[in-house]
C-alpha cells in the first residue's frame, strides 16, 4: 500500500487527530522559514531582532524591521496545505491544529480550532495594560503606543518570553487526547513546542511527519515520514481521503 493511502487509513480510523505545524507549511505561501538558505534570520539575527530584551532596549529598530517585512508577512495567502487541513477539520478528520506560525494563514484558510502557540502577528498587545489591538487599526511613525501610554508589541512570542498560558494548556489537552499527530513543516528545534510530539508518542499516538527533509524527530519517533512539500503531500492525502 502506498504511504499516503496508509496514512489516509490511519486518519480514517483515528479518534482524535491533531496537526502541529511550523514555518514550512507557509513556505509555499512565500513566507521564508526560520532555518535554511532562504532563512529570514540570515539577514536579521533573532537575538538582535526577535528577543524580548532587544525589543525593550530598542523598539524602534524592531518595528523598522517589521515594517520592512510588511510585504512578506501581511500580503500572503494560504496555500493548498492550509486549505486541506481546513477541509479535513470540516469533515471530522482533524480535531485541532497547534501552530507555531504567527501568520494567521490557518485561520484565513478556514480552520476553526487553531491553537496559536507563538501568538499572532495580526495583533498588537500593550506591554502596560495588556489591551489587544487589530494591527490594521494602528498607524504610527516610529513606535506604536497604547491609549494608556504603554508600548505596543506584536502579539507574538519573542525569544526570552513564555508561551501564553492558555495556548500551553490547550495544546497540552489536545496532545493528551490525540491518537494521531501530524507534524508538518517544522524543524522541531524550538522549545517547548518541540516536546509536544514526544509527549504524544509517549502515550501511544502515531506520529506522521511531512517535511521536505528529515528532522531529528524522523529518526527518533516518527512512524511514517512523508517526504515532500506540504502542499503536494496534503493534496495527495486529500485525494486519498476522498475530500
Ligand atoms: P523552521 O524554520 O525551524 O523549520 C521549517 C521546517 O520546514 C524545516 O524542517 C524545513 O525542512 C521544512 N520545510 C520547508 N519548506 C517546506 C515545505 N514546502 N513543506 C514542508 N516542509 C517544509 O520553522 P519552525 O520549526 O516553525 O520554527 C521556527 C520558529 O519561527 C517558529 O517558532 C515560528 O513561530 C517562527 N516562524 C514563523 C513563521 C510564520 O509564521 N510563517 C515564519 C518563520 C518563522
Ligand atoms: Zn495600554
């Protein structure tokens, strides 16, 4: 039996299927991944730009970079991989997505149960009073401020920051519940998201990994590795699932 067909069968007979997604699922939408040759972070050192201490020290510098990335981050559209996951949820083959991405593309594609592990770049949050703003409602020159006078930060988890408690609890719940985990387009290098596949495996969930290249998970815990671009593999899976 082809691997894709085998995966389709596993999904069809599963009780609770969860997807953990990373930057790779949005690569085909045109957003560069963290690592790899095209990596954004060859140009912008994360410690200089995506660390909370760097932001607090020089918010204008980080906001300048974000404005420069505006075209990459905010004008992109979901790709077939996002749409297939949304469709799988609709018909009951997928129960939750835990995403490390902050690009909002799962939500735009129509997925309902999305746990934003690293926040969402479409929102800004006040560092003083916690008020949350829709990004498009804020215009500013150098640095955006809240009505309370507090500094506004993209509502994403910077290096050096904790995962939002609610996301952590929800992710834990769906990982505990799952009997199949699809790990899609993540290098699984970033903690604590990279513990989730191990926790799923520990309680007996099947780990199905989709990536253009093997990761450290592939050799340690992956049951079935589907090598290739997420868009193509998920479209093939959709056909095998008769979606
Ligand atoms: P990563 O960059 O560390 O790894 C990306 C993975 O995707 C790699 O394993 C790569 O082989 C794989 N990949 C690349 N293109 C692919 C494709 N077309 N199909 C399938 N797989 C593909 O990303 P990560 O593991 O998500 O960790 C990076 C961190 O950076 C995350 O915390 C995330 O929040 C953040 N990030 C987010 C975005 C976004 O929101 N789109 C983009 C870059 C980084
Ligand atoms: Zn405020």
